[in-house]
C-alpha cells in the first residue's frame, strides 16, 4: 500500500499503531459473516446438519475472507478516523503543499 493518497496527498498512517482500527473492523465483519453463514447452513440443513462440511466451509470462509476484505477495512478505518479525528492544521498544510506541488508538476 502506498504511504499517501495519490490524489490528495493524505498520509494514511497518522500515528503509531494506526491500522489497529482496520484490523478490528476486519475481525468484526469476518466474524459476523462467519456466524451468519454458519446459522444459514444450520437452519437450511436442520434437523440433519452435516457438521463436518458446514464447519469446514465456515472455517475456510473465516480464513480467506479477511485476506480479501482487509484493503476495504483500511479504507473504512481511514474514513471513520477522519470523521472522528479531522486533520490537524499541520496535516492540512502538508496536504495543501503536496497538492500544489503536484499541480505545478502536472502544469509543466
């Protein structure tokens, strides 16, 4: 992943341990999906639930889905963080300076 947004210049990792929120979002969404799929499979096959295939499929989903969803959880985390913790003046000046530099480079 790039350090900064290619469009606006926002530095993504604003502080030490910044991506912990993204990991938490990824974990919560994965576990909700795991529970939902497991519940649907159990309800669908009730009363003779084939335990091994249902658990195997749910565990495979639990292992693979986080790999697919992690970039999206990072995007969600940046959006949540910027909503709850807007850019400080120093960060805004830095982003503005980068935008101006990029504009000058593109104009030449």
